[in-house]
């Protein structure tokens, strides 16, 4: 199964669960008492943890998301966040600083100019949203793995976490952070990343669903404690990829 197909399968699986996993079915699957909300929630969390473990076991740095030709890239990227685009608050590049914390040797903050000076790569991969839509996009920036090496991150640590200017937060396992298609994006379609898509810094994770790709990133930390995620805190699987 390709990474693209795996992500699409995950979207379909969520849709099926959302429409078809009745309380009665949950009772038969788990043996829990549906009158006991705690037992229902415990059963759901157990299924979610199982999904995370399976997806993590299937993950490999050698499995790449499909790359597309330049003429297959969408002309317009779809805006997506937990609030409308008209309330996006632009970040001032002259005062922006990327903060670093946790198991990192060099915690000095980074400016926009420093980030933009790093060696860049381009990927044309499919963004897959848990809502059921997708598009092929073109993202350019340094690999997150290169940045982590440069700042002396402990690559034996388990996780990398992110905080964003709009209050969003996410995290990923270290193998995903070191995947060659996990980018620190600063431009799309050869243009500086627009405000609505996360200027000055968006994390692009080609092997995961869209909500695992945080925008307007203001802090990165390395840790052995699994970071929380905005949507996982609201019931979505934490790993959410393959």
C-alpha cells in the first residue's frame, strides 16, 4: 500500500466510523456498558491507541509519499484552520523568533532570515485532509531533520513538539520528524509562504493527515514525553499517518 493510499484509507476509515460505529456496535466490540460513559470513553481510547501502535509499526523512513509532476500541482491551495481566513493575524518577520526548547543543545532563537538561509528542497506531494478533500501541492524549505541536526537535537529522543502563533499545537514521533519528506516550509509554488498558509513557517509532513501539519510555528522542542495535539485532544488519532 502506498503512503498516499494509506492516508486516503485513513480518511475513509474515519468516515465509516463516524457514520457506522453505533453504541450497540461498540458494546459488542468492547463489552462495555453504554450506560457508563467512562467505560465507553475508555474503549474508544483503547481503539485509538491500537490504531496509533499499528500505524507507528507500519511507518518507515524508506516509504515515501508519491511525488507529482509540476503540472499536477493545484493552482490554488485550499485554506484550512479551525477559524476563518479573514481573522488570520499576520506575523511581523522583523520581530519573529523561532524558540527552541527541550533536548536541544543550541537553544538560541532563529530569525526569519536565518531560516530562509538554510538549504531548501522542494516536494510535490498530496495534502490529505481528514474532512475528505485533498490536493497536490508544492512546498519548499529545509528538511526538519537537517534543522534538528544543526541545532544539536537529541535524535534518540522520542518526540518533537510544535507551538503556533494562533494557539495551535502538535507533535510527532522522532522517526517522522527525521523522514526525508518532513519539511520546514517557507514557500509554496516558488512564492513566499502567504500569511493564510502559515508565514513564516509551516511544517509539511507528507506521510500524515493535514492536521498534523502545523502552521505559523513559533516554537519547536524535543522531548521523551509525547506532545499533545490540538485535534488529538479532541478525539482524533495522535499518529494519524503511515
